[in-house]
C-alpha cells in the first residue's frame, strides 16, 4: 500500500561504516534467478485476489510454507502468527535463520502478501518473491546476526498483520526482541514499458518518535551503497520518506527502519486494481531489485565473506590475485599467485551478469573497447575461481 507521490527532503547523511564490493556477496547475488522470479510471480497471481482472511489468502500462505520447505528450512524455523481483524482471521509467516555471533539480535526482512481488488503482481507479489529468492540463496550462508524473513497479511486493510506482530511478538518477547533493523520491500516491480534504472531507498522521517531517525538515515545510506555495489540500478538522490507500509508499526515502536520502493508515483496506475498483473509490471526490474536487496541483506546481517562448498553454484576460491591499475582506462594486468604453471581463464561481466569479455592465458587485458562502468572480473585457475570488482574509468 503506497501513496502515489513523494515529498523530497534533501539532506546529507553520514555513512556509519565503509563499504566495498565483497566478492562472496557478489557471487551470491549472481545466483538470483530471473526464472525463479518469473515462476514465483506466476504462482502468486494464480491464487487470485488474496484479501486478508480469504481462502485465497490462506492458500497463498500455504504456498509460501511449501516454498520454504523446498528450500530446506525446518518446521521449527517456520512459524505462523494468527491474528484477527474483527471476525476475520489471517496469519503472518515468520522464517528465522539463526546468526552465528548474535543469535538474539535480528535483521527483519519483510513484505506483505495480501492483495485487494486484484491479483497484486506488483503490490506485493514483487516484494514477496524477492524475499523468497533471498531466503533460498541465504539458506546455508552463515551470518553474524539472525535474519527473520516475514510475510505479513493485513497490510492493505491498515497494517494489521505487522501491528499485531509488533504488539504480540516483538514486545511480548521477554526480554523484548532485539531488532538491528527492519528492511521492507513493497511494490518493487515497476511498470511495463517504462525505463527502470532507479530504485527508491526509504528512510524514517517521522517525528514520533524521532530518536530512531538518525540511525535510519545511516542504514538507508548503506542500503544505497549496496544498490550501487551489487546491481546496475541507481538510487534516489534525495530522501524518500517511509510511510504507509509494514515498517511503520516498527517505526512507531522505536525500531530502525529502511525499505525499497519503485517510486514511480502517478506513472503506475495499476496497484490496487484488476490491472496489477504480470503483463503490466517489469520482472527484469524486480530481478535487479532483488540483487540489490540481497547485497544489502548480506551487509546488514554480516554474512560470511568466504564461500562455503555447500552453497549451490559456488566454486572454490582461486589463488590470490590483483589487477592493476584499478580503476583501469584502456587495459589492466592480472597478478595471480600460483597461476604460472596452470591454465588461466578471465571473464569480465557487467553488473547484470552479462559477459562482455573472455580471454585465456593472458595477463594483460585490453578493455579499450568496453564502456566506462563497474564490472566483475572472474579468474579461473586450475579448476578454482574467484571474483573481484573492477572499474573502467576514462
């Protein structure tokens, strides 16, 4: 549920910690699947209008549970939280992944799955499927902080599911649940036929309470940095105030919040109508948003910077290597220890994963014909591989 316009308030925010591209984070981001997103959207809309308390809403909840079971999450990790809106009963779904160092401090990644007046492909099948794809990839990734992936119902009727969760889970925990931050994804699917190169990063500007505003500004700036590091998207240049979605009950409770929103205002007439269908959104934009969000979740939860052999699609790390100069102008050289006697393959991809250059057994790489931008270089030697961020600047 989003209003159609933003009031932009320009201000400066201070970055709480330095951020650089982390190859392991980038490798996991590269596992985001457009095919999974497309099929997930098809499943989501197949349940019809998912009004809170309806049979369709309950069927969608069961579908979410089946997805997490297929990812390998145990029944003890998946909890339903029922709540009532008058005589209507619905449920939130909470999936917990326990942290290694701070198991009792949580990064909450949230999206609502209820819809009104239509199947809700964008509002909020987009956020729902982004959560699913991130949860799939993060299943076996160690993180210092615990992560809760939460699917709320009751959002469209007035944030009932998230308010119930704050009142009856967060504040009812003894001691009160320790939340590092709340990261909300609502309506991040764009509009078909539009150019989507920008995502809006939302922060707390409310004055009641105001004590959490500075921390929200800091984590939102970190979110913007992650968007730049792990996706091809740009971010809004001003402040996008958080409002009218499931992070608001948390904000009112004094928690630190941030979020992603497509931010196209009056140019998207479809949410809350029968026209909110897949054909009227941009699944490729959602793919790129999911990459950005996954980079941010790894950053916020402090994911392992070492790739585990148990992670699907992840190869063993190659020998240490560097490139010089970086940023490069017309060429750079690869310096890799232990690669003199073995075969070496180097591939350069853009941030969408498209290969722009591939060479074998060459340490001097000509990039004079490649446009300025940020790329990922992948070096394979003796059956091992690793990736680094490479910049081309002229």
